[in-house]
C-alpha cells in the first residue's frame, strides 16, 4: 500500500485536530485507516465522505457510522489540549518528519507523539533491547556496546524499560550520543517511575515517542505493539539477555519480519537470561556480537560513509580545524586500504596509545582532515580503536 508522503513540516490547528480524531476512532485499526488514507488522501476527506463511500473502501457499516457521526472529535479536542499544555509534537504519517524506515513496515503508526529532537527519527539507529532483570554481565555488555555504537555515530533506540533498556539509553547519553525512547504508554506518562531523571534527560537531549494517546497507561498489551516501532525505526536490533519467550524475543521476530538485521550477545549457558540470545544465534536468526564492529561491519556502505563523515566533522569541530575535505569519504571497508591508512596501521601499536596531535606531527604534508578520515576508515573497519582523549591503538 503506497501511502503518499507530503513535505509539511508541521500541522495547523485544524489539521492536528483531524489527525487526532482519526487516531481516536473506535473499532478502526491501523490497516483500515491506512487503506482509507491511501484512497481519500487526508483525514479531512475521510470525515467528509459519506457512509456509502466509506463502505465502498471496505469499511464496515458500524465503522462508517463511527466516522460519520464525528464522535471522536470530542476526544481529539481533549488530546489537543494536552498536547499544547505538555509541549508535545504530533507527527502524522504524511509529515516530512515521520521516520522513513518506520513508514516501510507493514503497519506503521498513523501518528506519533514526540517530545524532544524529532530530527533524530531520521538518523541511523540500532535498537538495543533485553530483559528487565539483567545479570551484571548483561549490564556490562549493554553499557560497553551501547557506548561504542553511540560513539560511532549510531542512534541507540530502546524502550525506557527497567534493565537493559535503561542501561542502553544511559550509556548513549554518557557518551553525548543520540538516543530514542519508544514508550508503551502516552508520551506524557512516566513509566517506570524510577526512570524520571532518565526520562527528562532524553526529553532534553534525545527524543521520546509513542503512538499511544496522551495519558494512556502502560498496559501490558501495549508493549508488543510498541516493540514493532523499536525495530521498525532501526537498521537492526541487538538482543542482550532475555528468556526464550521474552519481550526481546518478540522484538527479534518483529525485526526479522520487517527485514531488519538481528544481532545477539552470547551468554552463560547456565543462565535462563541467556536462552533467548543463545537460541537466536544457534538457530541462525541472529549474528553473534562480541564488539561494536561486529555490527558496524554489517551496515550498508552508504550508512558507513555517513557515520565516517559525521565522525570526521565532530573531531574537526572539537579540534578547531574546520578544514573541509575536498572529496567524499569512500567506503571504509573498501580494499585495498588507502596508502595513508596503511601507513597509519604501520605506525600505530597494539599496546601503546598514540595521541592525534602526535600522529599529525609524524605525517608531514598530511592535513588533519585527511588523517582523521583515514583513522575513522580504520576504526569503522575494526582495525583501530579510539580511546578517551583522542588516543588511538591498533586492534591487532
């Protein structure tokens, strides 16, 4: 079903009201609503249509009456009041801010309620999910991998739940990275309550989103519905600990159905929290992950180029060298390795970190942007690791 894409950056008061009324219609699911939008093009046109016209598009008589009587507008007015009071943004599926990857799934949400930086919804992201009752090993693995992936420029997407989700969000923020929290309740509802500070920090530095109306409680049945958004937003899903039939296993299945990559951290075979990821790896449903490059090496070439380019710009801004590279960054996994990268590999050592400035002094006639580009090519290839303070070591 081809849903038209418009370029409207925001909705007028009346448009918002119609989208909210469409979302609040009782007894009409996402697929039916998408079919109506595909045929009639806008919420306004849907509410103007006659009952017989609506039925011609496959809507039942009862559903047609629900649309025609306009009863959902009363709820929509209250929702709009709450949106304005809380400073929440409504993003419709026709909005240019709607996440492109999410629009591709079978049943994308009609609207998203968002608090924070909505530009992050278009960024390259990896979902990190797992049990609410992690072991110390699970927490350590999540913190390390989420931090490394965030440093590489990937957005960490998770569900703000206890355990692995919380560790993933916090690790991304600790590295001043990007993070998206997808809620199983209204975006104005704090759940779980102990994540208040994290919720507020993501609202300032990342983005919180939900398809559930304002004020919607965190009902258990909401979370499997929420999980399709977590996987749908992302390039792939990383599973860190979870029982065989856990929520993270559901997310992995959703990711496979959506054509997303699935990754898993292997765990202790005596721990029930390792059954989920271990079985995914054993059955070939997930790729084993030991370090962040196990994920970045699998990303499409265009995504890797974007990440390298963004990383170069960050370092150039931090060092005060705003020189712009004269050519586009090439695929960081292309062979053979560039001459400068090969020289860097020969210069770097496994056990002795070398600072960026000292490396610059070692290569006469090489600009900082060229050197940084070569270093990030090697880092994205898994050959070089960056340590705090812009120090670099060879991985092997």
